[in-house]
């Protein structure tokens, strides 16, 4: 694996060789699944090659909620980590507290403004100050399909919800679970937002999810969304509640299930199992969302640390933004680079598709932040939506009740 000269741009800040081995970074993250752990290992190995010790602080939980709880305890005690994996509005919330570090000097020296899309910079900066180094861009509206089951089905990729049901019915006839789903609130929300986009299109998604229009949240189109969620739940297995996403992906990998709706971090699980896109699994946009991309971007937010840790912190930020690292990391993680100046030659077919579709969506105005992953609304609103969506998916409230409660819950959370 290629070693990155992460600190090249920071020679002036470097300590002597005798002290280099004493440098360390403590990193809080939630990349604990197999493919995710392999991806974060790329950065760890590169930094250790620079003489920087990596102190790992992993907190399990696919949406980062548990990690934010752990971070609050550390910051409250006056001992923040060097860097923290963070998403969207969580970054803004922590920036407002005045506990994050300023990366402007490094960003200017390395030209970050020229290579990071504006939609991502919206979360990388606070008051026009760089405070985070974006690692990647994920998109959430993907469908992952077991290739053997798909071949036996013999059809083409489903283009809308009706064609999706036709394929799921075929999987059921094969004697496998048609749609694998992990029943955790963030996973429920990830499926729900894909259905919102499929049923209503990008304009409706923005109206309901970005603008929080009350009529859109409670009208006929949203009713159709919740009705689809009820129908989709009939294709789950009875043990879906509480299951982690990677265990759910494993069901597709092993042929126990036909398909899974999940963000492209699921691809890392296929790759970690030595599966090949197009041969062992199929990646496609969730039916009805072709041309649209819901995104989230993992970023390492740098927290204020003592001068003895500042040099290592800057080296880590520089390493994260190094083009070679962005390629090495994202080819393992399943995401695409945050930088726009990187060629797709080293990416597999799914990666190439993701990079092309991201660029096209950004150009066409069909790129929007994922609600479920903190890039459409602040955490309180996200959690309010999760509560209604999960209750409905689990049959605890009816569609009529969901339509009544959704705008009320959002209003209360604002």
C-alpha cells in the first residue's frame, strides 16, 4: 500500500525527527464494521508511516448518534479528541460551541477551496473558516442486489416502485427474503427518504424534507410514501428489528436475501467479502430515483488541542485531503472522493457510476442532502422524523396517524 507524504505541505510546522515518534492523534469514529474498519485502517497506516501514533476511539453505531454522545462527555470533561468523524449538521452544532480548530492556513496552502464542491464546503466550514477535512461523499439512495438471485429473476433493473415489487415477488418465489432491512431508526429513515424521492421526485423531496412544507408532509404524495413503506415491510424477515446494517448486507452477500436499500457504505461489506460488482452483486439507484443523488459526507472535524498536539493534527488533516489517500480510502469504503480533481481509473464499476452520477446531479440541481444522515436538517428534526417513521414501519401507528404526527413532530423539534 502506498505511503502518503501527508506532512509535506507542513514542513515549516514540523518538529525534529527525534520528536516525530512522540506525535499522536486520538480519533473518535464509528467505522467499526468490517469494510469500514478496513477503510479507516488505510489512514491509520499512512499516519503511522509518518511517525504519528494513532489512538483509536471507535464507537459502534451506523449513524454516529452514539459517537456524538461519547464526544459530549469528552468535551465536557475538557479533554476533546484530536479529530472526530462527523456528519452534516452535527458539524455546525459543534462549531457553534467554539471548540473546533481553524484549518484555514493549511486549506489555503493546499487549495481546498478549488477542489471541494460547494455543497460539501457548506459543512466543512463555519463562518468561512475551514474546520474539517472531508474524507468522502456517500450517497444513500442505492439498491444492492444479489447477482445470482437477480439472474434467476431474469429481469432488468427495476425503474420504479411497481417494477421493484415485481422483482421482490420473484425473490420470494425463489424462497429467499425479498428485501433485507435492519430495523434501526437510522436505517428506517434511509429507506423512507429513498421512497420519498422515488414517489415524489427531487422537487417534492426538497419541498418536504428541505423546506419542511406542512402540506407536503401531510398530503397525498406523502400518504403514498407511507403506504409504500407498509408494503415494503411485508417483504422483510420477521427478525429485522434492531439488526445492524452490515449483518443485513451479509444476508444479501450470502444469498439469504435478494436485495437491500442502503447507502454506498454497504459496498464495503461486499468488497470485504471478496465480492465483485457485476459478478456477485448489482448496484443501482433505488428505483424511481435515477438521476437524483442524496448525499452525506464523512468529515474529520478537528478540535482545539494543545500546541503539543497541533502539528500531528495538521498532518492528519493534510493526509485526509491527499489525493492518493482519497483514492485508497474510497476504493475500500465504497464512497467516492470529496475532491473533484481525482480520476476514476482505480475505482470499480459501482465507484465509477457513483462518481459520474454525483457530478451529473451536482450540475443538474438534483443533488440534495440526506435527512437520515444529517445533511438536510438538524439532529432534532431528524430524530423527530425517525420517531414517526419507525413507529409506522413497526405497525404502531397507522398511515393516517403518521401523516398527522409527522408535521407536528417536526414543528415541535424546531
